[in-house]
C-alpha cells in the first residue's frame, strides 16, 4: 500500500480545506444573492401594499361621501322606510318638527312605473342643527332630492331657526 508522507497529508488537508472553503463561498454568494433578491421583492411588495392602503383609505373616504341609494320598493313600503329614516335624521340633528304632513305623489317623466313621493316638514332648531341635518341627508338611502329648503332665522335670537323642507323618494 501506498503510504502518504506527512507532507502529502498536509497538502491533501490544505487542498480539502481549500475546496470546502470554495464550496462554502460559492454557496454563500448564491445564498446572499438570493437573499438580496428576496429583500428587493419584499421592499417592492411592501411599497405596493402601502400604496394600496393609501388608495384604500382614499376609496373608503370617497365611499363614505358618495350617497347610497336603495332600490325603490312598493309605494306603501317606501313611504314607511323613508319616513322612518327621515324622522331618525331629524331627531339625530336635534330638529323639533311638527307632525309630518302626508306624502304627495306624482309620476316621473321617462320612468314609467315609478312615482315621486314628496314629504314636507316644518321644524325649529339652532342654525348649526339645521346645517347638520342638511349636510347629513346624503346618508338617507331612500332620499332622491331636496325639493324645497327654507331657513328663517329668529330676529331676536339668530341661532334659533325655523326650517321648511320638502324631500322626495322614488317608489314603484
């Protein structure tokens, strides 16, 4: 058998350590390059998510401002739901109203089978309450239009206001 000298064994050891070091360096370089790519992709996705979140916030803000409209229902049902929602809005705004007058009904040009139901209300409240009611009417999903809006301020107390309002909804 061939016996290796100490010098040969030392050279073999140096060669094996060098080969192992080269393999480790090559694998480590590939690992770090892959890691850099993953980090770049992660940063890109993170930026995209932040952008989407910002757009989502803007979308939610826009959606909260856009009025929601419910599909018109049969006249008897529509009268009830519209009156209830509108009465709720009056109470929320703090407007003290006289009993709601009856609905008036008329047909709508260009929309056969639909009727425009109008409701008239008179009430009193502070000016800021009246403006609060007006600014939040869009939240009523049954409201189609504000046909009439009159505000009269009390000459003695400018904060006290009388409001006359005519609002409409659609029904089948």
